[in-house]
């Protein structure tokens, strides 16, 4: 799946572990490890329907935006 980041600081936090905007989270190594783990589960998914099988994500589609 192609993941497009609207927040470049979040992308920087995931890949580099550093971010000025998310300084508090960048210091928490346990949080960063879990964030990278979640990203590693999301990235190889073929489409959003595959995210339903990853139970700890608690994924659900947005409602009320005409995307159904």
C-alpha cells in the first residue's frame, strides 16, 4: 500500500526517530518502536480491507463522508 503522509514531521518521526514538532514522542523509545512496528504491518497491505485482519489497529472506515 502506498502511504502518503500529510504531516512531514510525522513521516520524519517514523523513519528517522527525530522531529521538532513531536519532540516528546521522539524521546520515548518504546513508543517509537511500537510506531515502527505498526507501520511495518500497514505498509505491505494490498488495500484498506486487509487492515481489518490486524486486530490491534482497531481499523474502521470513516462514515458520513460519502466514501462508502
